C-alpha cells in the first residue's frame, strides 16, 4: 500500500480567561472557560500513525496571552474529538477542491457533548478512522 493518506484531526480545546486579586501571583479569583473544536489536516501512511501523531501533537495545542477579557487567557487541548480519513489522496486535492462539492473535511455534530456541554473527548476505538475506515485494501471510495 505505501502512500500518504490524509486525516482530519478534531481537537477539543479550552479557552480559559483568568482574573487575579490585585498585587497577588496566587491562584485566580475568577475564571471562565469556553470550549471549541480545532480542526487540522494531517498526513500519515495509515490510521495508526495518524492517531500516534495526533496524540503527540496534543501538548502543542497550548498557549497563553494577555489579550483576552481576563488578565490571562490560556488555551489548551482536552483531547481528541474525532479523527477521520479523507477520501481524497494528497495528489488529488488540487482537482478535488475545484470540484462541485469540494473536499469533505468530516463531520462535527454540535450535539456530541457531555452533560456540561463540552465536546466529547473520544478513545481511540471510538474515532471514525477506526470505526468506519474510508479505505479498504488501499482503494478510495467514491462519492455518489
């Protein structure tokens, strides 16, 4: 089989605004958190390698600044929401994006949240790339 395949990685992110008591460096006295999904296109030879890359990349999904509503704004990943394989191969992307329907980048269902409204973080076997692979024996499926 050997070639590179494309996967869409959806990461559950948290954006946390923090406020501190004047003159202290202690814990925040108030914080607010919102959650969102960040999608990234990754290349890998197979779903296992895409998953390994996704797991390794999670720690890189973090940042902080002082530009938000709070005194400190932190961004960090909670985990993987979804990992789906694209039908198109990398060499086919230029033509596919010019097609009538473009390139399907997977599905995000806003109802896929926990009791607190946070997008679900899934285990490996719950990810689309392992539950419903788009390829069998190295051949791409076609759209109807």
